[in-house]
């Protein structure tokens, strides 16, 4: 599985990667981005390659471009449209969840999280892909 | 919508915001789930004092309340916390430790506000700032509320302080 992890915290990117492995995701490649703008650049570069990614996991509260702007812009540009995106964030309020889902996010996980929560959210998405 | 929520908050929830049980629960969750270590409440809060090895991670709160969520910890405690979170032994304060300390404080702030329904949708968090040392001053409006607790993780003490103004 090829995964794009978007978070301004290098520590959280490591924690998320570890949680995915513990959840049983067979990671073959992990691409990291510091913010939404970097993630968009990664997706634009990968446009046309098959498969670009199997999963995108993004934080919301990031400098430069936050996670909600990122997935909204991704939808607008039609980048990797079939790749499920999951938000992992401390911002668990209803408006944020609604905005993320409207922009095409397939899952929403609040920090702090458990490996079981990651598994329950991510595995059905990967199975359906 | 936000103003109405803030008005409701100001009139009804000062006691909720200052109830330390929500902070205790948030600390327990973050350290238990993300660091895999237990914490205990201790009677004393860690103060800045004259210690140059002190580190302070801060998250700004905006919206229904304006304020700060701060965690104070000595550098050896910060290294311990970051090591637990990273799952690898770290030996000194570096970018990974600073990053980890900020992220832990971010999760504390998020977990705390998530426990207070009036705040959860009406309070936003800033990205973290981490200050090393004690030679700084924080200038702020007189806080209308303050909740502060001391904790111990392993052999390390740390303090979490949330203060601000309710709008």
C-alpha cells in the first residue's frame, strides 16, 4: 500500500505510520508532506501514475495550507479522485467534520486515537479500493 | 452562531471550564493512548523559577474563549515524553523533542475542549509554539479563568495550565 501522510509534525507522521502498520496495513511506500500545499504538489506530480496512492491521511491544523483547504483544492483539481482521504486531527468539531466530508474525506479520526480506531476506519476503505 | 454559543458559554460554563476533571481526563487520554504511559496527578505545580532547562509548549485558543494551553516541563522530562511518543530512545533536546512536545500540547488542548460541548465547535487551536528557558514574559489580558494541574509521568513532573477570557 502506498500512503501519503500530511502533517506539519514529523513526530505525528511517524506515529501515524506506526499506527497504520500496527493496524495491519501493508505499507510498501510512505510519502510525507508538511502541509496541504506540499501534499497538493505531490499529487500533481503523481497525476497520471497508476496507482498514485492507496490512501491519503491528513492533519487539519497546519501552517501554509491546512488539511481542509488541501482536500477541497484536491477535489477542485480532480487530483487522485479515487483515493480515499482520512483526516486525523485534534479539531473534532461538527463543522470541521461536515466540511471535510463535503470535500470528499472518507473518514475522520480525532487525536488522541487508538490503533483499533485507525483499523476500523482505514481497513474498510482499503478493502473497497 | 458563534456569538450565541459564546454568550451561552459565558453565562453557564465558567465552572465547567475550570473543572480540573476535564483536564485530568484529557491528560490521561493523551499520555495513555499516544505515549503509552500512565500519569498521576500531583499536588504541586511546576513553576518556571530560575531553571534554564525548563521548556514551555503553548497552544493559542481563539473563538469562544481567547487564551492559552501551556505545558511546562524540564528538558529531561520533555525528552522522556518525546521518547515515549516516538517509540525510540532520544537522548537530548532536538527538533524531534520540540516537535513532540508541541504536538502533545496540541492534543491536550484538543482533548480538553472536546470534553466541553460549548467549546468544541466554538474554540479554535493555533499551531504549537515551544519556548526554551525561563527568560521570557507573557503579556496578556487578566485571565477570567485558570485551570492548572501538576502531573507526574515516570519520574518527571510537568504542569498543564489553561487560562483565558470567555467572550
